[in-house]
C-alpha cells in the first residue's frame, strides 16, 4: 500500500499526516498541550475507527514508528 505525506496539517497539534490510497489516515500527534507526549494512530473512514499504534514521550520515536508503518 502506498502512503502519501500531507503537508497541510490541521488543527495545529498534528505533526505528521499520511494518506493511504485506501483512504486511511496515519497521524503523528503532539499531545504536549495536555501534558502528554506523542501519539501515532490510524483513522479508518470506512469503519470510523481510530487505531492507536504508539503512545510515547519521544517525538523521534513517534516519527520513526509512523515511517515504519508507511513502509510495511
């Protein structure tokens, strides 16, 4: 599956968004505004479901996880 990186981030807390050719969206989100670290999750519009893949205090780890997902 091919993921394409979006550059127009929404809402200000998203640090990275990738869109899959099947319509799923992969997010790296900064949650520091509420005292948390970073979250990596996939949104599936067909099921309206959010699948969290990682919660971490390390921004670099969050991006490495997201990139690994896009390559699998």
